[in-house]
C-alpha cells in the first residue's frame, strides 16, 4: 500500500508516494514546512524499493554520477551508480525511482522533488538562489558564498536573536521585482558544526560524494519563518582572521549572482532532467535564463552589496553583522 505525501511549493503541488514507511517519514521531515492536504498535483514522484531490471538500454550520455539511457521520446531514463533507475515522463510530469539501496533512494527522491519543482517555479518567474537568507526589520538579507563559506553557521547564530527570521538556509527564491520568498527545507549541519549541541531531533543523512550531515527541521527547532520580503542587502561571505564588512561591492555580488542564481550552480537542478535538446525546450530554457538574469538584476538594483569577511569566532561574526545593520556603516 503506497503512502502518499503532498507538498505545496509556492503553488506547485508535488505528490510523493512510496510503500516504505521510513522513506515517507524522512521526506516528510525534509519538507515539513511545505506539507499540504491531498489535492490534484502538478508533479508526481514515486520511490520504490525494488530491484532493477537485469537488462537496461544503452547509454546516450554518461557523467560521473549518472547515465542517460535510451528511452521513448518525451521520457528520460537515468541510471545511477550504486543501483538506482529513474524514468521521468515530461508530459505527465511524473517520475518513478527504483533502488534497493535505501540511502540512495532517499537522496535521489529528495533531489528529484527539488529539481522538478524548481523548474516548475522557474517557468513562473520564481528562481532559487544558492544562498542563505534571513528576514530583518522588513527586509531580506542574502548571504552568498561557496560551499563551506559558513552560511549555515552564521544564520543559526543570528537566529538566536529574535529580530531575525528564516527565509532559507540554502535556496531562497528570488523574483523579477527584487522580492525574496521563503524556502525553508531541512537544514544540513556538518559533523563538525558548532551548532550540533544546540538542537535535538537531528537526523542522519548521507549523500554521494559529500561528507555525511545531520539534518534539522527549522520550524520544529523553533526558528521563526519569514514571509516574502524585499531584498535589503547582499553579503558575499569570505574567510578571514577577523570579522569585517566591506561596502559598495556591486561587481563581486554581481559575479556571485551570475553563478548562484542565473546559472543555478549549487541548487539541485539535476542536469540529467533539466537539460533536453529539443528546439522547444531550448527555447524554454532561454526564457528561464532571461528571467533569472532579470531577477539577479532586480536584487542588485535594490540591495546594498557587501563582502563579509568571517572569522573563526561565530559569536564575533554575528555581533559584527548586528552592529553593521544598526549603524549602516562598515570598515573599508
């Protein structure tokens, strides 16, 4: 008997089904902020703990983590090392994942939901940014930077202050008017995170090619979730010996948004499903790129742009940001 779970991502409804109770609970944990009552979905994803067929079609395209196999027109058949297979029907907006590997099935189910819902939102002009985002006094603060730059540690430290609210730990949504929309999926903490001792109810998570993490449900942990806000400031995070905030860094922030928003680097797009070579889809992708560039331009046009040099002291970093926000001045 399949267990069905429904999630509403800003008007994009996803139905997730699986006969595996543990997997259903884990996906519900990941997307608890988006839980919705049953309704006619825009996208259907099924995850089945099944053995793969003994014989598979030949590969059309291969990468390190996936291979696209021959399939019927309008469908995408993808195989994953470790033993997983997914067939996605673009017209029906429906995908079926199969694997006997529970960890791989969970990872791919989570990523496929984000990938397909993300493209649906792209077409509506809501675009994920690889950044952390907080609400503060009626405006959104974006924190950009490469993986390991310290976004999550800084955000969780700031959220101890009730003046701040959470938009997203990793992928807020940006629109073409400079608005930032909440996207509070579960928060991943590295095993060396200083915040591990601050929270209970954490869950283990493993992902191919990355160190294991522990997962936090931000709402259950007491984080106040923000509504949609206009962007106020963009902070590009870098490592340094002491905390310092540099102002008027538009070029640096523009270069970062070209990568983290326009190109979508760092967001779960899943190239094996996102990229298709039909003329109609190439035209649609050009439209998405143009819309993402408009959203990046709107953010840059409305926000103050800063480089935030983070020290190893998380408390000092949070104190420096609060002082900067109160005064509106910074070191150079």
